[in-house]
């Protein structure tokens, strides 16, 4: 299990606009938001909105929405821990895992 605090830290340090553009999804500033063509469905008129303050995206065409982790999971077809590791990798950071609730004794190790 990845530490919940760590997940939050990775999200805090990730800029969603940067992240999405790193996947070659062009975004244009439109008022306080960013707008682009949705990477999750085919469209010619941009309906993919990214809110740089809330760090969330929402597509009004197909309904996809979420934060940086949701985007990576969906875009790269990763599960949650893989998405956290991906974002940590971009930050040159190492994922922190919960230490096991059971103390790992040598005895326990041998039985496995
Ligand atoms: Zn869409």
C-alpha cells in the first residue's frame, strides 16, 4: 500500500496542465481554465476543460473527469499504484509505502 500522505504529496507537486501537455494534448488558456480536444474521445471542437486551480479535468463531450492520477490511469491504462509511481517518476521521487502492520520477523520471512 502506498502511503496516503505520499499520494497527496505527489498530487500537490504535479501540475495537471503540464502533465496533460506532456502527453501531447494541446491546451489553450480560456479565461481561468484551459481548453483542448479531449484525448479520450474523437472530437474537432474542444470540450476538454482543465481547471488549473482545482487541478481537475472534465470533458463535456464524453464525461471523463478527474485529477492527475485519474488522467494517468485512464490515458496510460494503469492501475492506481502504477499511476502514483508514474507521477513520482516524473518528479524524480520515490514512492513511499505503508510499512506492514505486522512486524516482519526473520521467522515470518522463513515461513514464506
Ligand atoms: Zn471526451
